[in-house]
C-alpha cells in the first residue's frame, strides 16, 4: 500500500445565500460574509494497488504546507505509519493528510476511522444548527429552519453591540423553550461585567452555554466569571496545554475542542477532559463534507463528546463535494459504518468548484 501519487484540488465553494450573517453592514465586520470565498484544498492519496484516501484542509492554508506533507508521505507504505503520531510537518496541511491516511488504512483493513481511533463509542453524534451574526427576525427564521430540519439547538455568533436579548427571545418565540441556544461572541462581550449583565437579561431563555464571552487566556478570570453566571461556561481550546490550565483553575463547565492537528489529537484531548469530568464538543469552521465527516468519526470515538457539535458547515455551502452527504436525523449525525472516513468524492462537483488541479 505504497503511496505513489497525491492529487490536489484547490476549491472555492461559496456559502448558500442567507446562511451566514444578516446583510446589514453592522453584522459583517468579522469577515464571515466572505469566508466562503477563501480557498480550501481537497487531497487524494493514491496507492499503487488502487486504494485512495481523501482529505480536506482548513481555509486559506499555504500551499507550501501541502508540499511539505506530500514529500513526507510520497513513497511510504501507509500501513507502516503510526496514525496517532504521523511523521508529517506540524503545519496547516497536517490534518488533511491525517484524514487521508485514516481513510486509506481504514479501507485497507476494513475498519472505520472511529474504530482506528480506539473504537466507536456511539453510532450517532449530537449536532446543533448554526448561524452568524443576525438581527432578531433573521435569527428566528434560521433557527426555525434548523428546528424543522430536526435539530434541537443552534449555535450563534454575536457581539456586545448586537440585539442579542431580542434575538434570543425571537428564537424562543419561534421555536419554543426546548430549542437551546449556544452563545458564542468570540470574546466580544469584552469584560466579565458585560457577560454577567447579558446573562441576567437572558434569564428564562433557553441558553445552553456561553462560549468564550471574554477574550484572553486568563483562567482565573474565567473561573471567577463561571461562579457568577447562571449558565454553563465554555472555552474553545486548541491544545492539551490549554486543557490542563482549564483543569487547574476549574475555569469552565464545558470545552469546545478543535485541535489543528486533527482527529487523533481531538480524541487524546477529549480523554484528558473526561478525566477531569468536563464534557466536550467538536468545533467546526463551517467546512465541507470530508472535513466534517472526519469530525463525526472523531466524535464517535471520544466518550467525553456528549455535547452537540456544530458540524453542519456542509449544509450551508453550495455543495459538500461528497456523494451521499452526511446523514442527519433528529439533531444527530449518523456515523457511517463504511471503512475509512465513509465518504466518496463527488468528482463532478470538485471539478466544478476547482480553481486549480495538480499532482504533488
């Protein structure tokens, strides 16, 4: 199973109209309006025996990162590589090549990526709907669309200056009290006092959690804020070191994990959080089908991943670039039992959205 070719497509897949922010300028100062225009790369590792493995990079990575990882795997036997500690450069393309190798090895041995990650602990992964920064009527409409699609909650972007209280009350009126809202201002409540005031104004509303309400890595500040909030408090962390700091300071109730190095690191970090009794979810950057499915597989292998992840970016793009997209049912992603990632490339769609195609 020697890798003898790496195919790469640079793709730009726009967002569907009306799926990110409200159109008014005040809601579009954080770049979300245009992130669907930032290129991604889809990769396919090809072996001499005909097996292939698929991967997808985050948005906007440097092409030199692809070249570095390609040089590290070309000519190697995928069966001889440690999937939990791949001999690849720790750069922006690492996770995509990790996906492709898990896909490749899984197909060879007849095991899903979740099984290769230590074993499937669940067949369904809880997932919430998603929205950018919206005015109240837009958010209510989008939340209702998510509820009608079977989802039981929504994660929203916002900032201090937004009509947040009015928006969440509009969601409650449209969807009822059982439809939960995860509030994610990306630190843009700025100060703990603002977060506490907003929390008090939202009393009685179906708030699932406040995620990253204030900026910075001061875990003592978060521990103090946690004691004052009537809702669970979460942090989005990117490394095991940050999780250790969270644990040492009893800083949060929940964690959003999305390590840049991919699936194996997510499972490692989830086990660390589990040891401290902290439940987690898998973060997402509104991705395409391959990357979102890799997250579904990782969640299926992590016992602590009991909270709804926002792995729905593939539903908000014009196309997810895979055949037979991720199946969702009653607010859960169904974990495929097929070997590898459980996805198949839609080559016609890839060619349609590709701005460049090459071999590395």
